[in-house]
């Protein structure tokens, strides 16, 4: 899984030369950090101001210099905390949870949860209000309970608008662009390495959907 992520075009090529970068990438691309803050100190150590502003580990990894990342990974305290946190997360993800204990013989392997919005983190602005809040909480709860739920939604080109005011006090609506390269997501790939695409036939035309995914805890 780590090698797959590092080989993804989202990752800068010079990352491959940094020992330990795969551990940081694994942490950054699992939204478990959005409700478990045990790793916050790691991101603050890389860029305290950027972490306070964005709360997005992936943006930090894409922004701070290669030299700073390399120096942090070379520090014994930082590396020790990183390794411990990663191991704790892996143990948690693979441990049996409520669903496995309550329904050990269940034949259920995957549940598809379709929603137009998922409020998983401000770092992934694909929501606007109540619907996203409910859907996000439910898929997070499913992860904690060990229920094999996969959320299926849309990656919008722009996030929910941000309110601002001009010099005369008039409200302005600012729509941030969702740059996939700055979001904690990655392409979903088929066994042969090709980007997973789905063909949909519409009246008079057909379209292709490219699939991207994010991890949130166990799922």
C-alpha cells in the first residue's frame, strides 16, 4: 500500500529519496487524523503556521521543503513518535471492532453509501451543510465500529463558499477551487495499474468518470 502511494503521480518524485517519507504519506492520506489528533504534533513540527491555517497534512507535505522533511525524519524524537503513531493506527485498523464481535459469521463484505456530500474534514470540502454532516458522521462511525462501509459521492470543482466583505461592507462569496493535488485523496487504480474509470451512458452521449478515493480509519 505504501509503495502504491509513493508511485502515485500525486507524490513529488524527489520524495522517493527521503527515507521514512512513506510513513508520513500514509498518515496524511488517511483522514483518521481529522477526528484523532494524536499526530497533530508531527504536522505542527513541520510547519506550525500552515497547520493552524489549513489543518491539512497533505498540504503540509506538498508545501514544506524536502530538506525540512528530511531533517524532521532524521530527528530521533520526531521519528520515534511517527513510528509509534503509525503502528498504533495500523493495529487499530486491523483489530476486530464491534461489527466483527457482534456478527462474526456475517457474509457482508462491503456496503455502498451514496451521498451528494460527505463532511469528513475541512481539508476535503465536498459538503455544504446538514446532509454532508450526517453522511460524514455515519461513515466515521462505521469505521470505528468496523462496519465495511464505502462512501460514494462527487468531487466538486469548487468547495462551499467562504464569506468575505469588501471595503464598503458588502458581502462577497468566495468559492475555493478544489485542486485534487492539494486534497488528501488519491486515484483508484485497477490491478494492472490503470486509473479506474466508469462509463455512463446518457441520452445521446456517454461520459467517463475517473475515480479517486480517500481513507478514513479502517475503510
